[in-house]
């Protein structure tokens, strides 16, 4: 080797000897390995063992040295050992770091020899040094670099990344107080200054503290720590200006690395983990780019201006990524919020094709775990979201066998709920479809059916410029809705259940209702506290088997019960208008007729449609119709007694004439009220509802909406949802029942003037109530012209009798 090579190797041995706290002489070590009279391998290995002290993988280094001594010359073994130590210590080209000092260069400008020939030495070091060429050639061989601008394998030059400190804030040795190690290079030629400056720039871009570029840690307005750089005033001004344009890239690199390190120690979610994994790949490519540029610098082909030109696209891309990371950190974004941020960035960068392409790729990879959760949801109805990032939240904590009675009522609305803040921007338009698709599949699974969506394409990487994912979601929705509709309508006979409910709760099975009232009326006229529900249940079962309802396959689902409140009180509580329409002084003792209801039990999944809330609406309609039917039966009993009055003398019969006239008016009002509710309200709405199910319904949600609309229309047009009108109907029925009781109690007595006065009083009260009720209907009809209230007015007041 020539003298310059010898000088570099000896200086390197001195640095290593100092690092390992050895007491060997570098010149003697060099002579020992270079001597023609070869020493024994054991002696050479002992020297290398001392030099490799304080190395983490000392054993591995010595093993390689032993093998090298057997195959090559001692001098070649020494060179390979120095390269390995250089790599192991995390050095960068021409430096060896010690634990107690900043980065120290092999060429120490403080030595007397260098000071004497400062300009020549720096120029030789920067451009034509043979030792540097040899070192860099060996590094290039390790990196397998053939063309500086062609991508290659992962460089060992940047092995410091693998062994970097856990605290990213210490990369630039910010925790070490600044020591003035700068040598005055003001008088050095600009070309030589540029070579020195290029070294420091490359170091700074990789998180290594330089000599003439000093990093400083600052805190931004949003509380994020960042790095700024101060370039020494010794550097020529034009070079400083260009350097200031390049150095922000080092800040971006530091910020991204710091972000990646911090994410490891928090419960960040799958999307953020995927994002940081993509960032690691990005930084690998970034380091490879810097190594390629450094190779050009070593080859004497790079200037500061060229470096700025090569890095300009990277600076712009890294700046965008730096802003994205700051937004994520400042706002603590997770899951869909991160995807929304990236999606908005893609749209915002429509004029910058290269950066947009990069952010698009970042969005694709970051969204991969989110899209996997979405795919499982729309194909299986399962949410695999341990960190609560998905747009749908599962509120179920029990198995279906342990669910409460109102499970089906709350299931469809409360089991799965969307979380708007978690929905990525690109899924907002189809979020409702996504919700329903998974809900349909979940119901299908709970029905024991196997879900086979094998023909459905799987999501690939999400692309904001492609609508493929939308097509897959819509295809999954059509599949799920068709399967569930078949399960509910055909396999579980929803129509059969609806027809049975209509027969019993809407009084369309005439003989059953008549026989039920004949059997239970004696028990139902009692006070509600004295009624035996078991007796009513037995009478109901007997009626079902004696009437034509015995052929109904769902008759066993029907049961009866007694509620502790009347219909007005129940509806008043629902509408929060109880105090307005039903004061405590108006309450009377309740009878079984007012509190009697029928219940209809259904199984899963029919209970999704006929849930407890829907059944309660049917029960309110039943209570209204059943009460009116009872009043009609009592008025019919009075009408039968009218035949007995014909046998009385003309004077006596004249006294009863007013009573029977009033009873006929009551009968006309109640029968028209029943006819209106059953024929003009329930039957038309029922026909529309069934027609929609048979012809237009495409999914279960449409069935639910159509069924809910049917019940709401019936409740509103039957005066049940309006507490004031409901009170009017109830008061009319009550005065009719009181009049019937009066006539039945007085029928065995001798008619007198007192009887006539009582009849006139009932007549006056009934007329006032009926006229007031008709006025309320007129007012309601004016406010709601689409409702059918006015039909009842025309029926009751067909001859304008009540106009005055």
C-alpha cells in the first residue's frame, strides 16, 4: 500500500483503539499485518479481539476474521475487519462515532500536519483521495450500486437505521451540548467548501449531526417538536442559500421517523399501523435515494445545485407527507378519519400529478385493513374490529338465546348503529347500504342459513379513481337483501302471520269475535282488579277451537292479557299530552272491557317485522275496535227491549219513545264509527300494504317501512294518535254505556216524569258530545286534508241533523 493508504488505515486503527479503550500502537498493528514474515493467526486474532471490544457482536466479528485469515492475506483480513467495524459502529463513509463525542472525522484538521497544508489536504480529501476511493468502492460493492440513479438493494451504509435509538429526538445528538469543533474554512476554495458542505447535507438528511450544519429542536404552535438547521456563516452565501432550500427535507425525514416510533407505543389502530408500515417502506426508498446521491458525490459528479435539482420532487412530496402527519398528530385522527384526510389530499393535489400519485398509493395501502373489515361485513355480516375503527358499531353483548323480550324491537335500530365520525369520505354515499347489507347477512346467519357469497369479487387496494368497490358493495347488498326477503316472506311465512293478526286484532274474523265476547263478557264487565287472567286465557283457547279460527296454523300464537290503564291514558303517555286530555278527576274505575288486549307471539326472524312495538300498535287498534263493538252489543240489547215497549199503553209507550229514539241515534253513531274505522280506513290501507309487499318490495327495510306506514295511517285515521280525538271517541262510548245501564235498571220500574227528565238529560249530553266531536273532526280534516276524517262526519250527519 502507498503512504496515503497507510495513513488512513493507521488513523482508523487509532480511532478504533481509542473506542475500545485498548493500549495498542496503531503503527505496530499495521506493521504486524503488513509484515512479510507472517505472524501466527492466533496472535493476529488476539489483536483483533482487543480492537473489537465494546462491540455488541464481537463473537461474530472474530469468526469472520478467523475465516478471512484462512482464505486471504493478513492485510486483506485487516481491511475487511475495518469495514465490518465501520458498519457495526453505524459510521457513515469516513467517520467513526464514539459514545462520548460528536461525529468525528478521520481527517482531523487540528493536527499540525494538516494545518500546514490545509488547502491541499482538504482538496485531496474531498476529491482525489485514494483511500476514500478505496473505501467508497468497497461500500459500493456492498450496496451493489451499478448506476447511481437506478434502484438497488437495501444499503448497508444505512445500517444505523436498524440500530437507531428509541428516542428519535436523539438522532442529531440533541441531548449533547454543542461543542465548537468547526475549523475555520473561510479561506478554503468554494469548490472545497462545497465538498465539505455536501457531506454535512447528506448527514443532516439522514439524522446525523454535522460539523457546519447544526440541528436545533423547536416546538411548533400545535405542540409538535420539529428540527430546524443552522448553516455556519463560514460557508459561502450562495451555497448557504441553496442549502437552506434542501435542509427542510431533513426536518421532514426526522418528523416522519419520530411519528413512526411514537405509533409503536400507543393503541393506534390498524389503519395507522398500515400507514406507518407504508411510511417505513417510503423511508427505505428515501435512504436509498440519498445513498445513490452520495455515490455521485464520492465520484465527484455532484454539486449542491445538482443535489437540490435531484431532490426537488422528493422535497415537495415529503412536505405534503409532513403536513399529513402533523394533521394526524394534532387532531389525534384514527381509522376512517385518517382515510378521509388522505382522500381529501388526493383531491386537493389534482394539479400535482407526482405528489397526487404518491398520496394515492399511500391511501391505498393505509385503507387495506379498513377495506378488509368492510369486506367481511358485507359478505358475512361479521364485524372484526377490535380497535373500534369501523363505521358500524356492534352494540350486542349477549347471544340471541339470552336476549330479552323486546330483542326484536330494538334489534333493527339499536344492534348495529353507524358512527358518522368514522366513515371515510369515499364511503359516505353508500354508508346506509353498507349498514343494511351487514344487518341482512347477520339475520340470515342467526336463522341458521349458510351464507355463500363466493361469486363476489374481493376488494383489492382501494383506488379513489375507481368505482370497483362501489360495484362490489351494491352487488353484496342485492345478494343479501334477496336472500333475507326470501327467508322472511317465504320460508317463515310473513304473509300468513300478518293475515292471522288481521283476523284477531283487527276483528276481521267475525264469528271468532262474537263467540269471544259471548264467552268472556260476563268476566270482562267486572272491575279490572277482580278479573282472573287465567280464566280469560282458557275462554280464549276454547273460542279458538270452536270458531272457524280452528284451521288457522298460527292460532296458538294468540294470547290475552289485562293492562292496568285504559287506551286514553296509554296514548296520552305516549304523546306526552296526558295532563291536557285526562285529568285525575275524570278517571273512573276501569272494567275488563277497557283493559282487555290480545297478544300475538312470533318467532325470529318474523319478529323483525312484527316486533313488540308493531304489536303494541295493533293492540291499540284492537282496544278501540273492541270497545266500540262492546258498546254496539249493549245498544243492541236495548233495541231488543224496544219490542217489549210496544205492548205498553199509548201513554206509557210515549214516555219510552224518546229513550228509544236516543238509543237509535247512539246506535247510528257507533255503527258508523265502526264502519268508518274498519271499512274506510283499515281495509284500504291494508290493501295498499299487501300490494306493495307482493309487487314492489325489494328488501326487508322496505317491508318495515311499508308496515310502519300502514299502522301509523290506521292509528291516525282511527283517532288514536290524536289524544283529543281519542278522548272524544271514549266519552261518546262511555255515555252510551251509561245510558244502556240506565235503561236496564229502569226497565222494571213504573215510568214516571223523572224518567223522562233523565232521558232528556242523556239526550242533551250525547248531542253536545257528538256535535263537539264532529267539530273536532272538521278542524282536524282542515289541517290534514289527506286524512279521511271528513268521511265520518258525512256518515253520522248524513241529513244535516246536527248542523243546528
